[in-house]
C-alpha cells in the first residue's frame, strides 16, 4: 500500500526495488521530446570529440527517471510536487548504464493551507552499476494524510460471491 503522510518519519531511507537500464532510444526520444538541441545527446561523431567520448544521457531524463523510481516508496499518494532543489550531477550517465534510486526523508511538516496534506522533504540520489552517484537532489511534495477524503480507496468492491472453489 502506498504511503500517506502519517507513515513517514524523518530518517526513513528507501531504496528502489528495481534498477533501470537506460537505452540509446530513451535518451534520443527524451531529447527530441523536450526539443533539446545540444548535439552531445544524439550526434555520435560530435560526442566522440568531447571529453566524454560518447553521447551523454540527457540530465533532465536522469532527474525524471530517479524521481519516478522514488514514487512507489514515497509519493504515490502525493497531491503535488512543490520543489526540486540542489540538483547535482557528479558523474555522467551513458546509454547502457543501469540506475537505482535511494531516498531519505529529511523533513516533515503540516500544511498551513490544506489540512488534508502534509509536506514531505527528502533527498534523493541515483546510483549506477559501478556504485557511482550520478545525481543528487532534494524534492519536496504534498502528500495526503490518512484521514483525507482524497486518500480513500478507489477499489469498488463487489457483493458477488466467489464462483471458483
């Protein structure tokens, strides 16, 4: 079951259950979808002349992927993201790298404007298969409280008895 505000404690650490290998297609599609025209992401001969020697994965894709990988543990019941801050990219990411996410809850507070939510702040990082940190950032989001009407289960249930033994 997805966590609600009441389920968090400062100091909780979550590690993604799954790793995700980034493909060349991921990088090119994301770069094209976002109209990023920096050739280091999609032009192999150009990228080979840079200090990296190969195309870099678009850093906005890395941010989006690591954020997404934290959602099952932290924000499936979020009402809204409020901020991404302190984004750092200490190592490059290349097609073929596999990333995992790690998050730590660093602050919790009641919302001043909405009694149905609390505010959660966490720091996140992406780690590759070589155990290198490739991205770090802070993220703050509003998440529903257990008694919020929006947190009620959407499962419809049924009155029909089981028909299999």
